[in-house]
C-alpha cells in the first residue's frame, strides 16, 4: 500500500490517498479524506481556508513608483497596470541592471529571470512606456514607437517622463532599480 500526501501551500489543505493500486473492473476507487492540520479539523469533510488573503495581494500595484538610478541620475517610472507581469517585476526589486541602446527606439535591460506573465495583456506601446518583451525576457524604455503597433509579446509595465538624453545617462553603467512609493 502507498501513501501520498498533497498539500496546498498557504491553505492548510492536505489530501491523503491510500491504496493506490490499479483498480479491477467493478472495484470502487479509494476515498480521499482531509487530514488534520493546524487550520482544518480531521472530522470535517470540507477544508478550512484562510478568511483573508495576505496584505500584499490585496494592495493594488497601480501607481507604484519605481526609480532607476545610476550615479546622480535617476528616472522614475509609475506602474500603469495591475497584471501578473507587473506584480512579478515588482517582486524582483530591488535589483541592479545595465541599460543599453537598442535600434534608436528604446533603452533595454536584461532581467535576472523571465517574468511570470501568464494572463497579462499585450499592448500598443507609446513613447514614455516601460515594457516587458516576452521573447527576450527584457524590459525596454520606449522613446520612439513610430511604426510599432499592438503586440501580445509586448507587455505594458508603466510610464516614465524622461527624454532620450536623460535615459542615455543611465546607459552602460550599473543602474539600481527600487520601489520608492
């Protein structure tokens, strides 16, 4: 006989399956029963879930200000959409990146890992947008979007107010990225 325990983290739910051998014709499947946990009662057939979500999940991320700083130069970006990609981007902070020029259109930087973007809407970027580009796993400060249209691969993270010259001052050097409010 095998014993298997499956736990849903954060919900105090544990499911124990016993007798996991193949069934013969006409044989009933073994029943699953919740096991005792700190939030559930073993005599109850329905697991007890937490009454409230964690504080960080309840807060709206729209309006969060992120500062990109290299030396005495800085550019602030304001989160403009609440999506899995923006939440995951914020979860990486603080971090250090190196921005570089790309194609006369944007300043880009590689992130330490791909963002969780499943369920995030695509965008039609505009000048002044900070985006996440799915195929490359990088962020980009767009400053010349002429001829660029909507793409499911380009995710809007936020907006910034800086000229291409101001952005170029962050280029080629370590740039710290942190939430300021």
